[in-house]
């Protein structure tokens, strides 16, 4: 946690500068910083021409807007987790800084901020330059793998939202064996999804599309799940709300990604994946391999129930 006097925000999305120094912790990572610069070169001139080049000075604020914040994983793991630091800062100082967010928030951004009590005093960044009298910079936890957010940063979110979701949502309408469909997405859709569903139906799985559900509903769905089968995607971020879940991830065989393996292990779960052949950006699932991995996942679940 740090605070910087007489800071400047420059760009669209902005980078933070104080004196002659760039405040790196105000941005997520070098990759995000680079993307902010690239997007700023395109967007800032448009805003200047439109008369939005400079906005009024802000007394005290936290920068939450960056080039990746409209993706669910990045919003949760790299943005919302910073609010733990904001909470600590408010407890220590008695002051609540304004939150600088994007020019327009999507549905899950609005809902999560409201659930966490941070929907008031938002500053929607639609400019290219601003001065901030005191810029508060909550550092991301990085206890295990220094370049990446630490799993411990999720604990605050879990404690803040899990029980609330389970109280608010009737989970009796959910199966504890969950198949997440990406048929509503533009990539990593399962080409043979009907055949996959027929195989999974034997084991009692039910199909869900997260885009049709509220944030509280998706949290509750994961919180009560015993086994989740899903194509690789940001919806797996909600594994942070699970207890001892078994995960079967359907992944492009040529683009294996370990982020949700790590997250599953952090929450004490079991993990397996099915490498899938791809057509363009979509997946063809090997049904025999799927059967084998799902049976292993459910065997582990059965052992856990007997323990």
C-alpha cells in the first residue's frame, strides 16, 4: 500500500506519474502498461478533439481502470482484489478514496462493485489527463509467484461474497455436477457439445451458461458444486468460491494454460484436463478421454464423501 501526492494520470487508459517517476504498481503488469500506451495513442487524440482532454482535479483516488479490466478474470483477480487494500486504507485513515473506473462499466463490473459497497463516488475515466492530489495505490499480493497475483488475495473476496451468495440464491435449483457451456461465446465453443452433454447426462451433470446468470448466481453455483466440467475460460475464476471441487477443463491441445490448475489446487480441489483438437478457435472433445477423466474426478469425489 502506498500513496503519492500530486500525481498525474496520463492516457486512455491512464498511466500514473508522480514527479518524474512512473508509478508501476498503479498498473497491473508490464503487459498492461504497454497496452495502455498503445490504446492511449489511439484514444487520447480523439478525446482531446472532443474536448475531453483534461478533466477536473481529483482530491483522493485509486486507479482501477486498465486495458484488461473488462475481462472477468482480470477484473476479479487484478482489480477487485485491490479493494482489500482500499478497505484497509479507509480503516486506517477514515477516508474513502474515489475509484477511477472505465468510461462505461459492463454488467459484472457494476454488480460486483455494488455487492462490495463501492458503487458510489465512482469516477468514469473519459479524459486523457488529470491531476490527483493523493493517489492511493493498493499493491497486489504476490507472495508465491512474484509476477502474478497471489491466491491469498482471493481470500478477501471469498469471505466478502461467498456466504452472501449462498444466502441470497436458492441453490436447490442447481446440480452439484456442473457443465459450463461456452455456446454463447465467440471462441472455445465445443463443436460436439450435444454428444458431450449426452455423455455427461449419465453422470448427472446439468448445463449452464454463465452469461445468463447474475454474479451472485454464478458464485452460488460454484460454491455448491462438487464437480465442474468446462472449456477453458474466465468463468473458472469463480473457483475461488468452491470447497474441494473436482475440475475437468477442456483445453486447446496446442494452448495449454495452467492458471486454473493452480487456482484449483489453491482451493484444495482436484484437477484434470482434456486436450482438445481445434477448428479455428473452437474445440472438438474426445469423448473417450472425457469419460476417463470425468470418472477419475467422480471417484475422487466419492472418496471425499466417504472420508
